[in-house]
C-alpha cells in the first residue's frame, strides 16, 4: 500500500498557493517499542530451535538516546546453559554505542559500533563454530570481528529466544538494569553465516536471503508481553527512505526522505 500525503501552503504575501506531496513508501512494518527500563517488557520467539553450527541474527534497531548503561537486545538460553547466545550493548554518555556478542558464556570485547543518535540502525551478528569466527555489522559494514569465540560445540537446541531482556534463568529472571530501551523491527534469524554481500543487500533493499532462513520477522510468531507496544509504521528499508526519528512512545514518525 502506497501512502501519499498532500500539504497545502498559502503564501499570503505573494498570494500564491503551493501543493506539496510526499511519497512515504510501503506501510506495514511492525515495530516493537520498549519504553523505559523494566524487568517485565519482553517478546519471546515461539519457535523450536535446532542445534546450529552457524547462526546470523539481523534486526533494525533504534536506541532511546536518553538512557545509558547495559542494554540486552536479545538473549538465547538452553536448559543446560543460560548464556548460550546473546547480543548486548553498552551505552556511555556522549560516546558511541558499543556492542558485544556472547556465545556459551564467552564474551567478545565491547566494540564501538554506531553513534548514539536516536536514529534507526541495521545490525547483524554472525557466528560459526568453525574457528569460532564472529562478526558484528552495522548499516552494512563490519565494525567488529574475530576468531576463537567458543569453538567447542554448536549453539544448543530447544532454547528460549527473548527480545529485550537478559535471562538469568531459563526463560526468565530478567533484570531491569540490563533491559533494552528503544524500538526493534525486521528481526531475522538464519542457521548459517551470511556473507557481507548478503548483509549489504539486506540493508539496501530489504532483500531477505531465503537460504537457511530459520525465522522471518512476524509479530504473530512472538509472545509479546502486554505492556510492549506494537506499532505499524512505514517501511524502514534504506531504499525507500532515511528514517531520522521514530518518536518514542508515539503513533507518528518524522522522516528525512531519500529519492
């Protein structure tokens, strides 16, 4: 569905009438909005996870720039090990947002990833057991990578994947001071490591690679805690527009457009 907004501007001094219109792209991207630090807001993925030799998780995120501290974007736990797979952010006042990947309790270094500017950013993390190779990409570019990040076993099966909270027990015991504050959409999971060209295509035109796709963003496949707000807004694809701001806790957006 295409959205066209018309604006009428009257210049009384010159007695001129202007008509302006803006193409807003595709309407229908669903966003989860996590407002304020809390130990109750979360979304749980309703999928049975297989054992994974490799994995990639991508999402579009917008951090609330009013908060600092540790922020858990997602956490995956299995019955035999709680900190199986996790993406964490560390937000320091007037510094870039730092990201770190955790695999089976082994923590990558926090790496500066993006400006804390309140804008939407596309984030991908990938890991493979072969060599313990890992990488974090922001807006299509690798910002951190390495090897030997846990290479003893695969990511375990039958786990619980939680958006917005760290798990201190299997599927629960969330901590307020480690919760995610902001908006998230277009979270996808693959049981393989996406290469850089695939990540770039995903950023540029929302071309979701189908090979190895385990989960494609779908609100109906999530158990969403009732106080997490769900908004249906314009597509966040870079090819349609550059999103300057999605107002936290509001029903409307302000955009800067790229044609």
